[in-house]
């Protein structure tokens, strides 16, 4: 497997575009279109929030068939909590796209991100979709990636290429963050494309597995949005042999999907609202994955821990408190902590001022890891988070104005 | 029941003191002592954090008998994650206090609050405890309240007086916040005293009930500390008739305890780290109390909601998203939201710009309520929270330095 340039249109058979259609107050790309030349096998994962946006419900419905050919996504407006009017707007987005492309409405996925509760401008959508279709390009992935951004500061693309049964297979994707980021999706959209040949049920299982170790292990602010979705479309062009025959091929493709998801997920954390640094939180020695994950995410979500990262303060007591607050049975006197390769706590007790000073140097880096060893089993989990800063407050105290 | 001046020493038979003994880096009261002239019935509730401080474990052990006569508490150091040395320090605090007072070690409760992981200065404790005992005063409650403060900006005291079976009964208490504040205790200490005559099991049940509707319904930052405790000592001096005979008397005393706990809890929120405003979050129309509570606390803990309160932005979409993220089954299209008496959302949909403007005016107040009506049942719950501000970051990015 090798990393290649580009994102979703690095995959043969996919076209994309990104334009400004008038949804955002401040001019900037706000409508993304991704189209496959052929009908695709499709899988999707959606927010666990009980308050779901209209496009989420529509796409959940359309993807039931396991077939899909296009994704239309807007930024600047979440089309959430918009009532029947919002439902109609989401449906119209799908219908207009389908009509312009000459495909069935059910083959179109709809996604939205942005402010909640404001009506979506149908005028913008009606003007925008025909223009989007007109400028579809084989290298339009980057424009599409830009058009799904809200408070994101940089474009998020990833792609890998590998050989499966002698055939070249590509997996590519784009994503957007960057607030309301928490497991079980966030205000996070991620669209993946691949030319692999795969059945819908297997694609879904593999996407779930990849998302569980990537998008579901990142957090910016512990918030879960109404609009999150991860979609994957597979057009089958690679003509690889079926996965049923070869576990090795399946593992190879899973690794490719994992790599693309993880790269995109880590970019979302890196671009977390107001973030100045990223931390990889590794929990080791847990009784099982679920417990390791619970602890990793509890620490990753602790405002006090995240603020101490911002201040480059090796305040490990807050980390111990966050571990203890996870509700997992453990023996505090067996816990070891270290930042990168600097041990800080041994058997639940601090290693002293010299260790604190060395750890502080690590915390001044833009990126570092925190390893938590529970010495209570063999399971592990890794989560990614960013620091909590003045800028997070600044951005979110005045988001709508 | 009437509110009276003072706090814990408003209760007949209780003495207290607060001094500086050398634990805090910056000189300020850091050792509090509360003593009853007579042995008391005692009840305590402790942090649910799996990583508990040495004084928490010691006090849990001592209170098993249901009898207690003194509380020794220090601020400036949590004596948490301090290993066997910390265990010895906590024990020594109890032993020294007991020896000076001429009572059994098991009659002394020990509490600590402050930075985690630093050894507690035994020298300070050894010098401080004899001095504390010497200056015990009948009006020393305020000094004790001051001596348990960490980043708190004001003293937290409350007291009420009522008649039970013709006898005058007093309930008084003190508390400290103000970061790591989250249900199931926080870095929160609260000490209550009363002269009521009550059995240990009943005192515990009544304290639990009061705490569940007060200290367990407040949040500053979603953090649960290693050191939280709420203690209540009852010396029986009031000579009231037993509660077994009268449900009315029991209800009257419960109301008094509730009032003192709630007043202290609300002061903790008001003094939340960096807080500029307080919000009462009322959830109505839930299927049961547990669900109402889960939603109230999910909203109360949302960084995005709290930051929008700081910015006086009536961004109700974030509130809807937080409600949906609570994991409670609900129908979003039945939800109504209002700030104080200003309706903002009806049946899950916003009421428009004029309503937003009116709500913004409410949000500019220092204190307001948010009412969430789920229209899905008859249960309700109320939580209290504060806004998330630049000052929270400033305080916590540099707490130890």
C-alpha cells in the first residue's frame, strides 16, 4: 500500500466539483458534488444523535439498497431542526442532482453541515446544482473537499493505492471538521471512494471497522452533531477477485481503508477549533478494548487535561482524575503514565520534579503522545485529541454572528 | 424554616477555626477545623472517582461507625496519588487532631483539596493542628469556610433554622468549589452540621436525597475529582422527637437539609472557574427523573452550549444537538425551548429572528433559566451550570505555576 496524492478523485471513475452557490454569508465554496460514472456499492455510518438533520434521515433511507452513485453536500447550513420545510429541501437536493445527472433520486446521498435551525436557501440550491454538474472534473476532489469546510482551516484529503489479486485498487477520501467533534461522529462529514469490487454488507462491515478505530476515536470538544456521516462508494472498476476467496486480500483492503480513515480523522483533530497541538492518547494493559477506549476518550475529553496541554503543564494529577472518572474498575497503584518516552508516573505516584520538567518539554511540542498503562490486562486503544484554548472560546462564543 | 446568617457554626455546639499553616505557596488560610462539643451521628458521601485521595479512603473508613466528632480539612494540596506516604499523612492528620482534642482517632474526618500528586507537608500539618485547636471559636465557621477555598473567589456558607416538634433545629454548612465540578461530587467539599437528633441510617438517607437534587445536579466543567466529599454531623442537642413517629417532621427536616445543600451548590456554580453567568436548566415532560437528569446534565456540560452562553448567542441548535446526544429516546419534533419566559423553539423548530433577539437579551443577564420541555411524560429535573470563558482557560492552563 502506498500513499498517493489527492483525495476522492484519485479513484478512477469518480468526478467532483465544489462551488459557491450562495448559502454561506461570507463568499466561499459551499456546494460539493461527487459522482461516480457507474452505479456503486455503498455503505454509510451516521450520527448517533437523537436529533438528526433532514439530510441524514434522507440518506439513511436511500442507502438501504446498498447502491449509490452521487453525493451532494452543502456547507454553511446544517438543515437541522428545520421541520417539514427542511425535509423538503433535502429531498429537493437529491431530486435536482438526480435529474441533472440522469439517475434515480435514490442513488443520491445528501449531506449538510453548518449552523443548525436556519432554513436552507432553496434558491441557492436550485441555482447551484446545475452549475455543479456542469463543472464536474476528474481532478475536482480538492474543490469538493474545500466546499464542505465550515470553520476548518485546511483541506482534508487522503488516498492510498495497493494491489489486490494483481489488480490496482485505490481508496481516496475527503473530510471536514472541526467543532462538535466527538465519537459516534461529530459535525464531521467524510466521503470515501474506491474502485474495489465488494458486496454491500462487507463494505459496511469494513467501513464500520475502520471508523471504529479512527473517526470514533477522535474528539475535539465532546460534542456529537446532528449531521455526521461517513459514506463510502465502491464502483468495482478494479475488477479484483471477490473477498470471499481470500482473507489476505480482505485484510489488505481493510488496511487501506483504515489508513485513509485514520489520516482524515487525525487531520480533523489537527484542525480542531482553536487547537494549537495534538495528542495521541494510548491506553495499554486494559482488561478489554471497550474499557481501554472508555478511558482513552475520557482523558481525551477532559477540559482540565486539554487546558493543561495548552499551558504545557505536566499536570498528571488531572490525567489520573480523568482516568478514575471513566467508571472503569482499576487499581490506581498500578498505573504508569508517560509523555512520548518520558515516564512521569509509576505505580500511580509521581516521579518527581525532574520528571515533571522533562515532561513539560515534551508538552511544548506541537504533537506528542500520552501513554497510560493500566497493568490490568492486554487490551489497548488509541484516541486522538487537541488542546482547549482561548481560540476555542473565541470561535464558539460568536459562531453565528 | 428561615434562612439565618452564618454557616456551620450557626449550629449550637459546633466550634471552628481556619488558619494558614504553610501548605499553600501563596499565604492564605489552608487548614480548617470543625469540632462538635459532643459526639455526633455522622453521614458522608464521597467521590465516585476510582482514583481516590488518601483522606477520602480514611474518612470512608472512619465514618462506617456512623459516629464522628471533628473534621480536619486542608486546602492547597489534595493528598491524592501520593502513595503510602500520602496514606500516612492523612492518618497523621486524624491522629494529631484526635490527640489535641482528647477524642478517638476514628471520630475525626479528614478532607483535602488542591493540587494532585504533590506530597503534603507534614511539617505544616504538625505545626498547624495544635494552633487550629487553640483558636477554635463559636463563630469560627467563616474562617473554616475560607480555609477550604482553592480557586474559589468567595466564601460559601448557608444556614437555616426551623421548629421540629416544638424544638428549634438548626442546619448549617460550608462548601468550596470551583473547578473539577461535576455530579457525583467534584473537587468539592461540603461540611454540614445540625443539632437535630437522628439515627445514622436516616441521616445518610436524607443527606443522599439532598445531595442528589443539589451537589449532584451542578456542573462547572464535567470533571469529577479524586477528593470530593459531603459530610454531615448531627449532635442531637435540639432534643427533637424521633423521626420515626412523624413523617411531617421528617419532611420538614429534609426540606431544611435540601435548602442548605442547594444554596451551597448554587454558590459553587456561581463561583465556577472563570464563570461570568449562571444558568438553571429545567427539563420537563420526561418519561422519568433519570432521563430528565441525563438530558439536563448533558446540556449543562456541553462546551458549545456553555460557550454560546458566554457569548450571549441564543444558538438553540447547539442545545438541540446536546439534548439529542444524551442518548435518551425522544421525539425532536415535540421539544420546546425557552429562556426565562421567552419561547425560542416550538415543536423542535425555531420561532424566528424576533424570538432570537428577545432570547439574546435574556442571555445578557448574569443569571437566567433554560426550560426544555420534551412533552414525553411528567418527570422533571433541574441542573445548574455556568458559562465557559476565556478565564476558565487562563486559570487552568497555568494552575500549578
